[in-house]
C-alpha cells in the first residue's frame, strides 16, 4: 500500500474484502476507492 500512497494513485479498485486502512490511505490524498463485489451480500458488507 505504501507505493499507492507514494505515487498518489488516483483510483484504486479493491475486491474480496473492503479494508478500512486502504480507504483511509487513499482518501488521505483525495483518491477514490472502488470496491468490486460479486454478490449483494458482499456489497452490503463493504458499504458498512
């Protein structure tokens, strides 16, 4: 994740699990995190 922050990657796509530390790190430099969820249940979990 250090390289993402170092280069201030503007859009990061995550899958399988939404990790709060990734969201916080990317949002710290105004980046955007998109979470790819394959089931409604996973989407609701990521939203929380």
